[in-house]
């Protein structure tokens, strides 16, 4: 059974900081890993998807890495902005979510 | 392109009552997922359909929950009878194919059981 842990559970930073969100999982037999963003009271938005054969993906200020052998993924957010405030969820496929990291970026 | 549609958006019922949620995935998406998200937790997969067949229902409480996907398009999730601990947001998602593709989520249905 896949167990997913996200650290930290909550994070508060001033605007402009670079930050790293961590995700670890117990079963390395995954076919992809996704990072989602969830805003309060809203659905989930996919940020990045890394296929199992890839090691990282980048989109704008976001970069996600995947190390299947160690069961780890990191989401790097550069130059954080208040609009980045949300909960970030890691999902090693298939479809097993972590509890998320709640990020607050202060102006 | 229209997104994943869900209805109703909110539902309040009393325990032991029945409730049903509806989901219409993105056109052409073969895979449909139902998740339960309890406040403060990540979504938990309840059931995954590939077309109209069930791929994974290992976390579905089958004594009270049921789901179907007629003709491989729309899907309905039912709870009968509801318990207090079923209070949660029920999320529907779809993807073109299982495994390799991004999941697209609907807005969810917030269920409150009194």
C-alpha cells in the first residue's frame, strides 16, 4: 500500500523567497508523479506531471524532481508570490495523494 | 473545452438518508475517478473507471457506497445510508488515459451529514 508523506505540513514565507516542498512515498513502482495545487473551497489544478522515466519537469517558476529509487520528489518554487498561497499536493501514480503542504506567502 | 462538471455543488442530509452525486467528465476522456476529501486531508481515491469498467475500487466502502459509469461517459456515486463520517468533499476527475496523463478535476460536491 502506497504511503505518501509531505513535509512540511505548513509553511509561511515572505514574498520573494525560493522554497522547496518535499514529498516521499513508500512504493517506487509508480508510473508518474503529479503535483497539484488546491485553493480553499476549490478543485485541484495540475501543476506538473513527471513520467516515471523522467527526472524533472519545469513550468515557469516551478520545478519538480523525481527520484524513484529513493521514493522522493521535490517541488521548487522560485521567487514566491502571494498568489502562490495554496495547498500543494503530491500524487505518486496511481492516484494516492499526500495530505499536502499549506503554503502562505506574505506580501 | 468544457471541464469536468459535477452536481450538486452542496448537499446537506441527515444520517441514514441516501444521496447521489453526478459527474460528467471531459469529452473523450476514458478514465474517470471519484475521490473523497475530508477536511484537512488529501483526497482519497474511492473508485477508478476505465470506460465503463472498474479498475480500482479497493478503498470504496462497498457496504454503503456504490458507483456506476453508464456507457462510459457520465458517472454517479451513491451513498446509502449516509453516516456522519461521510461529511466531506467528493471530487470527480478524468483523464484521457490511465497512468500517463494529467487528471482534470471538477469543482467537487460538499456533503454535510447531520
